[in-house]
C-alpha cells in the first residue's frame, strides 16, 4: 500500500561478509530503485560485531530516505532486498554475520509497532555503531519516546565498542 505523501525515514545499513563496500552500494541502489529517494548518507564506519562474536568487522552507515511506501511495505521491501543480496538467517533470533542488514531507525516522528517492525528501533540508543553515523546526518532528530536528540543519546550511550571512520561518504 502506498501513502499519498512521502515520509522521511532514517535507516541503518550494515555488512560484515564479502565485499562489504560493494554490499552497501548495491543495497543503496536497490533502495533507490524500489523504495524512494535517498536524500542523505553518512560516512561508512567500521565496527566490531555487536551482541555476538565474529572475526569479520562490520561496515555500518545511515541513510535518510523519502518514501511513499507505508511501514509494512518498506520493511517488506528491505527484507526482500536482503534476501536477494544473499542474506541467510539461521533462525532463533540470534545475531550473526550477514552480507547486508537493513534496519528502519526512525520514521518521521512516529512510533510504530507492527509485527516485524518496531520504530524507533528499540536498540538504537544503546548502539554506538548506529549513533555515530546517525550523528552525521541527523544530530537533532528527537527520539519520540525518550525525548532525547541523537546527540544526547550518543552522549549518554554506554556502548564502548570500537567505532572508527572507514570512508567518507561514497
């Protein structure tokens, strides 16, 4: 189902398998073709895995997207893109390495709770690998539940994992 007006969505992209830069580029191409216009992108940040152990480091970034899709339509599109790009889920809800991961972080100033989607992303405030790139594209975005800006969430974030710049915007 399409909405008549477009929405501003902030999404996180991550990859730690294969050619990680190519995976991020391909995901952005598919998002542009199938979901809407990307109006801003962060730099790419290299980070250690969060919530599980893996030898491969992640590349993470954030995009700002204008879309006419509704939340269910966009998350279905994201899951389709992940699957077509080769993401395999082992099930059980465990964190694992992946060729691509697409997450909706914010949807305008809305709070959304539907099967398979919680917005704002329920863990974004505790993940430095999300907050650092988010800080680049939207530091003043206010979390509609906590009332904190992205800048404030980063300031209060207790995640001390290694997050370092891998590439300026590409």
